[in-house]
C-alpha cells in the first residue's frame, strides 16, 4: 500500500515537473547559424559569366541609419566576391559603362527580442515548402517559431539576404526583375567582432558550397 | 492543452488509487528503452531512453486481466550541423529532432499459465496518444502536435518476488499511424518494471 502511494506520487510529480522533455540548449552562438539557399529551377546560367556587386550592404529596418551595423560590409563584400570568382564569375564595375549578366545584392535585417516574446517568423520568412528527405513535406500544420528555451530572454538576431537578379531579363508587364538565386544567413548577433568575421566568412562560403549550380559553364 | 493531459493523468492515478478495494488488482510501473523503425526512424534514428508506463489491471479470472495505462516516451536525435536539400532549396544548420508521446490505453492481458513463480503473458494496449514532434533548425523551431491512434502489443513474463510483488520483463511494439500532419510513429521497446497486487 505504501509502495503504491509512493509510486503514484513519484510518477505524478515527474509528469508535472517535466511536462514534456526538450533537447539541451546549444553551447555556442554559432551553433544557431543557419544557411539557406534557393534558386529558380527554370533559369539557365548558360553563357552568364559576369556580375555587379554594390560597394555597401543595404540595411533594412530601423537600423538602416546606424553606421555601426556597416562595420562588417567589407567582410561580407569580400567574401561574396571571393566565392563568386571561385565559381568562375567575373566582377564588373558599373562605372566602367559595361553591362553585367547578373546583379548581386546583399541586404541585412536585424531584430531585437526582449522579455517574453512570440516572434512572427512567417512575417519575415514565409512558409517553407517542405523537406524531401522524409518523403512527404510537412503539412500546413507545421509552423515556425523559436525553440521554447528562447521564449523569455533578450537577444538580437540578424539575417543577411543575398540575391542574384538578371537585369537583362526584366518582366515588362509586371515590371519585376527576376531573382534567380537567394541565399540567407541567419543567426544571433552576439560575440566578438573576430568571431562575427569568422562566422560570416565560413557561412558565406557554405552558402556557395551548397549552390553548385552557380558554377559557370565552360 | 498540456495542462489538460496532466490533469487527466493525475485524475486517473487518483481514481486508480482509490478503487483498489473490491477485487484483485495488479498495478505496474515499468521503464524501457525504445528503438524506432521505418519513417519514424528516419526522423529519430536514436534509441529512446525515457519511456515510462504506469498501468492498473483488474483480474477477471486467473488468465485474463483488463485495465488501463498511461505512458510517456521521449525521443531525441542530434543530427549536428547538416545540409539538407529539397526541391530548389538547401539548408545548413544544427538540427535536432525530438518528440514527446503521452499515451492513454486500454490494456488486455492474457496470462499463458496459472498463477505461479513465472507467468508469461501476452498483452494488447489500444488507445490514443498525444504526440508533439519538433525540429530545431538553427534558431528556428518547427513542429506539429496532435492525437494519434495507438496500438501496443507486448509479450513478457512476471516473475514473483513475493506474494504481492513481481518483476515484469516485457518486449513490445508500438504503432501510431500518420495523423494530422504527424509522421507515422513506430518503435520496438524492451521494458522492466515492478508489479504489485492487492486482494
């Protein structure tokens, strides 16, 4: 009888205490870095060899007038240039009066979170079409959100968006320049400048490593 | 929603505790390891080492018992930093999958011999489970939760330690079909526990 009651108490207490397990938290800031790429499957890179790249990174949102956020521009632009050249592309300067096949645009957004928040990830990201690895994509019930351990804290996150557009293939009707490739780097804006530089360089290299179709055709 | 489940669990435990009076009852608490299979194994390749089950059965005769059970299983797999590709997309990030399964089942147990030192049995659990399948990718977390039908056949043996206490060793298979976006879930389990009886 006593044993039974002890077991009831232990089991009920365990359920109440844990109410669902979750993984342990990541240890380092770069453990949260994410690199996403997508491309237009109907676009042909055949014959495309040159690109433009602006001399600064566009900042989107409230931080756009903050000069501090531009301190990594050179790192980002150098890494983008180095990786594109590594894939066989030639960088052109629009001031030379030439036309490039593609235009690369890097943009940064930052978001600050504090106290208990419920971020609206769909607002900035959009619904993910689904993974192929497990057969069926996640159904519409799958939604984005922060892991529960991040619900109540104070932190800044940032996303670096890199797009490749074809300025010679403008849709005259919709007046849109088609974006043929998108790369996104997302993570915490935390750590030393040296650490940020390392993370930017390694993740931008990964962005191109997982986009082998960008390699120029001979 | 979680508080509703917990309330139900606590209510069930209290009810079970209070009703141990009229006939012979068998109560069991077991712990087990679980090994995922099929599509659930693709989602969670690691074995699960957090599997608890509590059950109460009423003896209908020497060979047949009926009752109910509550079980809680947790599975987790850390894929590390991986690159996954889909149609026209690729994502590189630290990826962790995990799920919690809280199951409520009716239990039927057929004892293959009369009461004795070692009583082999076959057991079938039928019920419903609430599962929350989650995936952490970098800073993001996505997931789905809901109810699934659950079927859990088992075979095992109860070894008497004394008149009213026994050691239970069992193996079984659990299956939860795809439901509401949840992946079909299946796993083998090996469990050990204590069973005590009240007359």
